[in-house]
C-alpha cells in the first residue's frame, strides 16, 4: 500500500501504553546492508524514509542507541523532519566511553541519559546516569534497560541503533514492533543489518505479522508486529 503515516504508526500511537512498548527501526539496502565496508551510511534511506524515522521519534518517550552509534554518527536523535516534541535520548554505554563533546550531550535539546555500569566514569554535565549491573559478557539485559526507563515514565521506547543493539533486543524478545526500511540499492558488501543467534529449523524463525508501505521516492517500509509471538512465548 502507499505509505500513510497514520496507518504505519497506528500500533504505536492509537492508545496510551499502560506498560512498555518497544519499537525498533533499521534502514538497509535490498541486500541487507546498512553501511559500506568503510562505514559510509549517509544516506542509504531516502528523504521520505528519514521523515518517517522522525515521526517515529515524535511518537515515543525515549530513543535508545548504543555507544557505537554515537561514536560513528554523532547523532542528535531529535525531531526535525516532522512535527512533534523531542524524546529523551538514551545511550547504552557500559564503560562510559562516549565522547563528552557528542552533540546529544551538549545541545540541550532534550533530556539525555547514559546507561552505564557501576564502575563507569561520571557522565558529562547535564546527563543523567542510569546505573545497571552488566551481565557476565559485559552487556546489559534489554529487560533491565526497558524496566529502568519505564520506572522513569518512559513507556514508549524506540531502539534506533545500531544493528547490534537491535539484534540484542530481538534475541531477548524485547521488541514489540519492528520498522524495517529498505532502500532500492545493492551494495554487495559492507556491514550487515540484523544478526541474531543462529537457528537450525525454519520453525524457529521469527514470523511477525507484517504490512508493506511504499514511499513515493522508492523506499519500502515493512512494519512487523512481533507481539503475537511474544504473547505465545509467555
């Protein structure tokens, strides 16, 4: 169907969540790449897809990225291509290695939180520390991150990047909705998109209820609802 933001965003916006709802967004090429071998990724997604991303940001309470995304892209994570308010920005940074001069730490555009371990150095001035004990592998359980944000009233959560962070949330069963933006582009090499734990049987594959939305400039949005699978697992 032709893209209509009211339809594409309806599962996220039509009712106020009483419990956390987590949506992930990823832009990739036809062959599943999110960057070239040199890391170039601006811009794989077209203008309309980028506007959709900003509508997603305007629809949530918090947008979450890993520290690798901050280091690679220095994103603002604000709403600029659509009407709406800026969400809180959340950086998953176990050891506190994000640069203090990163734009989202210094622009004052929205509240910013750093999710870090108890031994990490203090965050930059004006950035709230959200301390979580890491697991044996040094990473944070997605459930713990979502619970900590929900305790602060941040119930609508967008996991925006990078692919590794989205993969961890998917593997943990902590993504309710996935918005996968596919650009009419083939790289043939480069950084792959979503990577999950290996499976042996097709019966173990994720099979979300999916709708397809076509943008006029050529990109295609797949909105994937994983909630039925999560409810069955529970």
